[in-house]
């Protein structure tokens, strides 16, 4: 079964509607399945933004450098996997200089409305958080707080470093303290994540949180871009539910058109649950 067969299932579930209504609904479902999410990656130079993106998403995303700031300007990368697209916006890190930070504040304000999510990376060993705190409260503000997921990166650098292939109990305790500190400083909407790309630690939990933070229309296309180990049952179920709810919202919108005849409205409301069930059932064939 492919996309066209998935759409046939939708068509059958809408067969009781007038043609104009079913065409309008199918058109909007098509737009849903073609939605291209935009995720911003924000953090200071050396926070490991590129490494994290390369670990999470299929395919290479952006240059990785330990020496210089790779991202002075916002670089956009369009990821493609089959017929699926997603855009990553690599935002320059704050705290390099006052003049640059003023430029970046304007840049962030310009970018924020188009982003579905912002992954804000803070290095595990970074103690200078005053600039991040200022930016979060002054630039992100109340309007976009729900779009931000804080990620403690390079967790293997948490003291006391051991150089072994896994985090020690002491490191995990100190990471917990760091997470509490970030919750105090930023009062984020979503729980703070901690990851280590080098140790492949925390990435699955972070992927699950990321999918939960996304708007409903964006979760399925992002899941389609994840590396296969992170397409967990939890992740896929969340995306499947979101897709069903979004399809339900499409029917509600059409049903609420002011000039729609009462009998047609009644039929749309009658088939709503069936169409949502079909959406959930054929999710795999779209994503």
C-alpha cells in the first residue's frame, strides 16, 4: 500500500459526502501529509549542534568544527528522505560579543514565527548561563516559550569525567543538578533533556520529548526523518495520534463553514470518528 492507496481509504470513508466537501477535505489531508517542518538549533559555539543533528536525523546536516564558529549566520538545511522534506535552521550561538548578540536578537525575532520547534543546546560544562538566560527571557519571551526544548549536550563532559564508555553515577547526579538549575533559571514549558552523542546516551529519550513538543501537524514528518533507532513505538504512536487529531480538526473546520447545509454538516459529523480511525490506520503508508 502506498500514498495513493492510503488516500483511497480516505475517499471511501468520505463517500457519503457531497463531492465538493470530500474534495475539500482530501485537499487539506494532502497538505497535511506534505507538511515540511522547520526546526531551529540554537546554542553557543561548540555546543555540538551539528553532531546532535547528524546523530538524530538521517543523512548529513551541517559542517562540524571544533575550532571555529561554523554558523555566523542562520544556515538552512533541507533534509530529504524519500518524498519527505524537513528544514533545519542552524542559528548562531549567543554570548560571543555584545555587538553580535544585538544582531542575533533581531535575527531570532525574525526566525521564531516560522519555526515549529527550537532545540536550545547548553553544554554540560558551561557555567556562564547569564547570556542564555537574558536571551530566553528578553527575546523568546512568553510568546514562544512553548517552542523551546532545552538540551544539555556533551553530558560525558560533566564532572567528574572518567573517560570511560558510560556515564558514572557521580556524573548522572551532577547532571540531575544541572537539569534542576536550568528549570530554575529558565522555567521552561518542556522538561530539560540531557544527551551525549559521543556515548549515544539520552538520544532516544530526547527524540521522544522532541516529538511531544512539536505541533500536531509537524510530528509525523519529523518522525519520518529520524534515524531508525529513534523511531520507537512511543514516538510512532504519538505521531499517529497527532495525525488522527489533525485530520479530525480538518473535518471540524469544514463542518463549521458558515454556508454549509445542515444535512451535509450532520454527515461530516457522523463520519468524523471513522475518518480519524482510517487516518490512524493508514499513517504508516504516508510516514
